[in-house]
C-alpha cells in the first residue's frame, strides 16, 4: 500500500500523503510547510502532486488528508490561469470536476473545494476573456471546420467580453464570410449580445444601425425591444425604420404599438428586480456597462454587481423620462434605484455610473417631493425592502405636510397610503420612523390608521432596544443550543415551534421578530418555508437563518447566496460562527438590531413629538392614548429621559398621569425630586388638583421641611393645588417655627 501510494502516477507525494498512506495519524504541527530536503530527506510536493493528492484522498473518503492537501494547494496562491493549465495538463480534468462536486458536499471540505473550483473557473474565464485570445478565435471562424467549432465555443464562453471585437468583425465589409460567421456566433451568444449591440445601434450611422437591428431580431430577446422601438421612432431613414420594425415583429408583434417610454420602463423594472435574463454573470463580482462612440467603437466598463442592476435601471428610466418627462412611474423607479444604489454600494467604491461628486440620492428624492417618495415607499413595502423603506420615509418626512403624508397615491399604485401602511411593516425601525413622520406633521383630522401612531411612539420609549428571535427546531436539544447562542447576543427567544404556525401566538405578542432560525430543516421544505415566512404579515421582512446538514448546505447556499435576508450555514458551525452569521444577516437585511444609543435617540425624538402633540392638543393624534406606557416608562427611566416623560405626562389631563408624577417625585430624591415636583405643579396648573389626600399631606410636610430648594418646590406645588386655608395656615405657622429656631 505504501509503495503503491508513494509511486502513484510516477510522482513523489507530499509528507501528508506518505503518512496517510501508511495509515498513521497526522501530527498537529503545520506539516504543510515544505521541509528542507537536506533536513528531512523528503522531496517537497509539487503543485501537481498536491492536485493529484487532493483528488485521490477525496475519492477514497480520507477527507482529513484531502482538506490539508487542498489547503496547502490553495495557500500557494497560484494564479488562476496557471491553475487551469495545471488541471488541464494533468489529465485530471474530468476527475477534478467530479471530485470537487463530491467535496462540496462534505462540510469540512466544502470551503476548500469551493476555493479550488472558484480558482479554476476564474482561470477559465480569464483565458476565454483575454482580448488576444478573442482576436485569435475570431480569425479562426473562417478556418477549418474543427477550428471554427472550437473558436465559436470559446467566443461563446467569453460572451459579453467579446462584443467589441465581434462588432468590429461584423462591420468588416471586406470579409463577408467572417461577417456571416460572426453573426451566427452573436445569435448563439444570445442575451449577452443584446445590450452592447443595442447600445451601438442607437448611436450608429444608418447602414450599421440597419444591420444591427436585423441581428437583434434574429437573437430574439425582449431586452432589445425599447432600443428597436426608439430607433424606429427617431430614425429618418426608411430602411432603418423598416429593419427596426421587422426586428420588433420577430421578437414580439404586440410591442409594435407600445410606447417607447413604456418599453424602456418595462426593461428598467426587470433590471430593478434583478431578473436572471438581464444578469450576464450570475455569481460574479462584476458586470459590464456599455457605451458607444463611432470613432472608438464599443467600450465596456466593469461595475460591481452590487450596484449594476440599479445603474441599468436608472439609465433606462432616464431615457424613459427624456421621452416622456411626465412619466411618474419612471421617476419613482429612478429614485428607488438611486436610493437602493446608495444602500448597496460598497464603502469606498468609486462607482463608474455614479461619480463621487454627484449629489447623494436623498437630495433627488427630496427635490422630487412627497408624491414620488411615497411611490418609492410603496415599492419598498411590497418588496419588504427594509433599508429602502427607511430611506423613503426619511425623504418624505423632509418635504411633506400632513395632508401629503396621508394622501392616497392613486394612479398605478391604487388608493394606497404608504406611510400609513408602514405603521404595520414587520420591522420596528420602519414602524417608528413612520410614526415619527406622521406625528411630527400634526395632522388636522383623523385618518385610517391614525390610532396606531401614538402607541407606536410610546413603544419606542420603552421597547426600542429589545430584540426578539424565533427558533424552528424539531427537538428541544437543538432548540436549547441555538437559544443559548442567541440569548448571549441579547435576544429574547420565543418558545420553541416546529413550524411557523406553532409560533403564531408568541409572534403576535411582541413588537416584531428580528430573526428566525430554522434548525435542520428538510432541504426540500426550505423554499416552502421561505414562502410561508414572506407571506406572513408579522414575519414578511424577518431575516431567516437556515442551519442545515453538510450534504444539503452547498446546494442551499448557492440557491440563496444572493438573498440579503436569507442565510444558510452548516449545522456543524461553531456557536461563535452562528452568532456572527446571525448578526451579519440581520445587519444586511434591516441595518442590524437597534442598539442602546439608537434606542435613546428614538425615545428622545418620540418624546419631542408627543410633547408637541400634547401642547397643540391635537385631536387627530390624542396623546392621552399613551398614558399607560408613559407611566411605565417613567418608573423605569432615569435622568433626562425621565424628565422628558414627566413633561409629556404633565400635559395629559388624566388623574392617573398626575398621580404617577407625584408618586415618582416621592420616590425620588435630591434634584430629581425637585424637578418632578415642578412637573406635578405644571400639571396642577393646567388641570387642577387631581392628587390623592396622601399626596397632599406629603406636599404640606415637604413645604415645611428644612431643605430650601425642596420646600420651595413643594410650596409652589401647594399653590398650584389651590389648597384650602386650613392647609395654608400650616405653612405660615411652620414658617414661623422654622424662623424661631
């Protein structure tokens, strides 16, 4: 066995392979560091040795050795194109693909196998997309039959990256045979040909535009429709108009009578929703933006995938607005795309579609006014896009009066009141910010949903920083293990449920659920679970973390990797890693939990709004509805927050508010007691004496006390209470007694 392992494939294996072949345990030391031959007598493993070792040990299920061999190979930082040459030249091509697929289903090997696979795929793409290779392959399109087939295959692999050279060849009037072959390749490339060719078409001279229109018609992809319709409308050349019409008719006869702006808007919506058919390089970090100049031809610019779809949606919406300046739907889509771009743009990234010196997205949202921002909010609510909802509310609050805040949108959005809808959105930040915007607007009359505003404002004072999580687990042991992790991160964990329906009661008793964790769900049931979570009002925006088996993990991760509100991790993940995954998921989906500083800020803003509503005695949003939560918060708070709560209570004409203020004053001491006594006095001046006899007796006692500041405050309160002469004489006599002493 040892000899066969040592001399397999005629190569000398790594130290790890020798040890494993002999059936010995691997040491904990970093064996992967190549030993010096003079010291160990063992030749350092080559890259080819390690590759073959990884394939061999994975296939015989020695995953421990395969993991270490693979880690060593990755650690050598081989260039992607060199790694492709290594694999392709080793004779292990097919076995490598099969082995990586098998390793991806083994928890301990998955990250290593994924790294090797990505290295190989990156190398293959780099080779296919190399400009010199593309040029050579285009030349070979008119060579031998086998050469043409190989060249076409490689050009299709290059896809969009081959477009500049393919377009040049397509327009080569001196080589009709090449033009014919290039056209065939462009059609076979399909959707990736459309945007670059369409971009060139609308800026080309008539003969080229006519040819490109015909090619786009042959490709038959709907993404070409707005550009063809634009060309058909704007061109004054009969042949060009006819070519555009032929192409439209070939793709979709029904679009012949559609408005050009509407077609651009429809395509922009597909980009905004990130449809797969408008995403050229799924799973890659970069996409391509296109421009065309008759002098230099097609030009491509790499752009981060995180902001690519927004850039294209904005570009198409801008064209729709140029054609139809009054198109409100196009304006709303542009604003939503720009706000989402700002949310998703990586920090420090120089976006080629949105220069750093351009105004921020909120500037344009505010400038557009409340109506368009309300339509953005409606879009965000429908998509359960928490971050965009908050951005839209922020813009609305800056510009809208009370009437605009609660006005129905009408039009394509129907009789909707997005800001009012936001009061029941399944995320507390959105609820709080909607309530703050509505409360600050001082509405003149009640509206549908107005009864939720004041209770929501009151809730921010007491519960803003609380975090709630639900766990779906089949057994108690799994539930308790995850519960411990989440409680260490500050979550209040709901009782266990095996299904989402089991948690209905518990979910209804909390403000919102910040996180759901599904432990070891059946992989086939995960899509249905996600649909159920998204279709349930109280959890529609709640991020879901699925902890699944090692075998199911790779497929589920790939399926949901692009979803910001869904996370997938192996069951065997460490508690620390699960906690981090949960925090990262909540951060991406909703901006993270509300921390203590943010909760304090929400409380301060809410108290200011409640105070203003109370001072104005607003009948649409009566502050009296907040009296009970305010009393509870008064007893639990301290310092400036407590005094602000006391001020609001002093503006509420209910006996329980005045009694609660006096009880709080009696339970306090020093300057806190004095400040609270003055708040009781303010209440008494507004609403008269509503205190109980026990309170009055204590006021008289304090007024006769030795502390000058406290006794003066108590005397002021006594005056505000308008006490009878029998009580007042005690102050006079008490004052003489104090003077005599």
